[in-house]
């Protein structure tokens, strides 16, 4: 997708501008809602750009980037997510400040970025994080170390 957009973009028009104007023109032609697109409009935009998408792929895209109650996806959100770097997308994610609190079972399932005061950047829970282990991790360790020379 990015390669196709780069091929169509010109000196005066970035990939972002090209994609947004394509969505706007299809929406205008079909009498759609400005800033939102249906699955049919989505397929039409990419068909014009030379990218064929099956309905299953379009459903997956709508599932990933979100849709409202009427089945329309916000165009600006999609364009930003597709054309932004991976680090910028991560920076847009939800974050919490401070460590997990003992006894706060609702907070144990949080898997986003966590900002600790001594760290300059946010940290993430391990990919195999089990929220059930949080209670055990919040307890003080058992004393059992002895000094060996």
C-alpha cells in the first residue's frame, strides 16, 4: 500500500494528501459522510489506486482500525495509522503512570505502556504477562539469602 501511494504521490502532494483526497472524492461521488467511509467506499478507493482487496481483508482492516455504530471507519484515523511510523503509533497508545497497585484487580489486566518515575521512557509488561501473578509480585520476597564468602 505504501509503495503504491509513493508511486502516485507527486512533488506537491504527499502520500497522506493523496490518500485523503481519494477518500474525499469517493465519498463525494457516492454521497457519503465526510470523514467516514463505508466498506464499499474503502474498496473503491484502493481499487482506484490499483490495490485489489477482498471483502475479508476489508473486514480485517475495519476490525483493526475501528468503525462506528453505522459501520463507517474514520478516514483520518486510518490514514494516520497507516502512514505513521511504528514508534509514533506506540506513542498514541494508552499509558498509565506508576506501578501496579496491590489489590487493584481491575488494573492488573492493563497491558499498555507504563511510566515509572526513574525511567526516561515507558516500559511494557512482558508479552507472556499473566495478570494472576500480580498479587504474588506485589508481596515482599521471602528472606532466605545468606552471605557466602
